[in-house]
C-alpha cells in the first residue's frame, strides 16, 4: 500500500532537508514552506516550482527533453511518454504561453520527472491554481508517488496537505 504524508514545518529555512522523511511511494506535504530555496540540479531530485519550470521560448516537449539532459541521468521515458503520463498527450509541440495554469503545472511535473528522479520536490505547486485545479494537480502528484517516486510538496495550504494520509508537524 502506498502512503502519502504531510509534514507541517515552522517558518524559516528547512523545508528542503525534510526530503529525508520522504520514501519512494510517499506524497509528502510541507506546511508552511520555509524561506529556503530548493536546490536545483541535485542528482536524483526533480524540482517542480509554482510556475511550472518552463522556458517560454521552448516547446513543452523541448522543455522536457532539456530537463532530462540537464539531470544527467538516463531517462526511463521519452518526452511524449511523460506528457501522456501527466495528461498532456499531443501537446509537446505547443509553447508554454498557450497552456492553461493547470496544463502548465502538469507540464512542470513532466519536466520534474524527466531525469527519472527518486524524489520530486514541489515548491508551492498549487499556488497559481484555483481550488479544483489545485486538487487535480495534487491527485497527479499522488499518482506519481504511487508509481514509486517520493514526492515532497511545500505548501501553506492545509487543504492541499489534506491530500496526505499522514501529517507530521515539525517545529
């Protein structure tokens, strides 16, 4: 059985080190997000930011390919496979400015997964989304966790953390 967990942390830096609490198959939420910046380019870690990690001058598919190359790891899936996984089949040739906020967030998940990471760190991934879209994105992130990738979500929204089965409070 796959587990999902929420970790509630106090203000200040420290959200990123909480990744040590994540294990494959868990969706972890960190509440509220600390002031620290998520490190980018750490081997085995995919990063999902509030605005989806996309370069506007590249197509969605090229963004995914670039992320995989920058990760320096052998991707287990092609860009098209990843876009299909996140619900964006056939959108690889589109540019980010043609996507809705939810589609942009979904594309950001594909970018985060491009290097086949063991852990995805998602910093306020639902911050640009309305209620229903935010819940849809959390469903996607929990599905990613169910496939074996640990997911750590930093958020200040208790409703987003409610997607987790377990909440851990960290002072």
